[in-house]
C-alpha cells in the first residue's frame, strides 16, 4: 500500500443497508433450472463496503446510519468480525435483501428488494447521533441509496452538518440524493458514468463528455470528482488538474463493490499524503482486484502487486499534474 500510512478515524454513513445475496452462474437460461457456482450472502451498502476496505487498510472506522431492527444480526456480526464500531440508529422494519446475479462473461443482474421505511424522526435521530461522533472523526463518507421516507434534502443536511464541524465529506450516492448533496458542497464525490449522466440530465458516451460534465460540477464547489468509468478506467478532477487511470486486464466476475473499493482506496491514499498519481494508481488497482471475485477489494490478494504495477496513470490531455492533496 502507499507508504507513510497515517491511521485515520473515519465515519461512514449508510442510510439504506442491504443483505446482498451474490451468486456466480453460467449464462442464464430463463424459464429453466439454472445451477449456481459460488454463492455469498453479506451485509452491504456503500458506506459499509467502504468501511470494510478501510478497516483492512489499517484505519479506525465507525459505521453509522439507519439500520432496520427486525433483522440486524448479519450486520452486527460483520461489524464485530471486521472491527467496525457500530453506531447505527435502529429504526422499525427489515433491512432489504438484494440479489446480485453475476453471469460468466461479466453481466450482472440486480434484483433489489424493498426495505424499511424511514420514520419521520430518522433524520433528527441521526443528526443527534452525529453530534457525538463528528468530533471523534477525521473524515466522513456518506454512501448509498435512500430508504423510503427519507427526503433527498436530508442528504444535504448531513453534508452540511459534517462540513460545519470541519470534516471533509466524501459523497457517493445517486439520483435526487446526489443532486441535493452536491448543492451542500461536499469535499469529494464519486459517481459512475450513469450517476453522472443522471445529475447532468444528458447522456455521457465518452471521456470527453465526462470531462465536460465534471467541469460543471467543479463550479458547484466540489473540490474533487472521481468518476468510475468501468473498463475505461477512472477520471479524477482535483484542484491540481485532471488525471486518468487505465485498468489492467482482468477476468471479470462481478462489478458489485468495485466503486466502493475505489472510493476507499482513494481516501486511503489521500489520508496517507501520497502524490496524486500514486493515490489514483493504488485505488484503481484495488478496484480491479475487486471485480475478479464476489465481495469488496482485498489489498492482501496475491496478485494485487502485479495489478498495481500494470495500472497506468497519466494527466488528461492538456493537464499538468504534479501536486499533492491534503484534507
């Protein structure tokens, strides 16, 4: 991993956790019996996924957000096993169950189930919880979709609360939640191209269109925009300029968790004070490791050093990137 690691205290917020049932299959034949390969059920949600990777990288991580009180057992066992401090607000209802079908060849089909409905008091309860958590953390990650009953404006209020406490916010959500959150001025956002197109209201078909849309985002006061582009790599816009990474060739099994792993890798490098090129190379390689299997990226994977060596990072044409970034 990048040298000079500074262990940080990180708070992640997940508003709509899920139990992910992930299965590997040959190409599906609809209407017939299909046999599955590797199958895994894990607690998930963007903030939880990010937290798991960061904890494995040596950081002290607290997980918070909203958690249904009807089926919290899988989550509580995971938090204990991964060394995550559980400060979730329990709300009435069941956490949703999502089915991820990863076919040979890389196609992934999601079947996302319904979850709890956030009570009217959910935002206030969470803000009260953050009053005690924010002074104890260095950075905040807000990730994932919104449950029924939780207004997009609530995302903006959480971003604002953390920012006013002097904590940089890394935001990774979509739709109306992303739009509202951006207006509150987070430190960094990490959309994929579909989420970026949803914010822009325009199709994004190439890297040039990504660059144009990112430039619009920067005018909204977002210092860092990290766009995951799948096989086309990652484009990172920062005050130092634009960098693009190229992913190494890998055997694609599932893209689930790759974006969360990318965000965790970026944050890890930034917290370590690494140069921009090293930050993006590490995060991209870790994300590439993730897509080779079900689950989040593994920095201890045997082939990770090779992936890191094969990952290429270069300034986007016309940019001169030599700076470092600090939180």
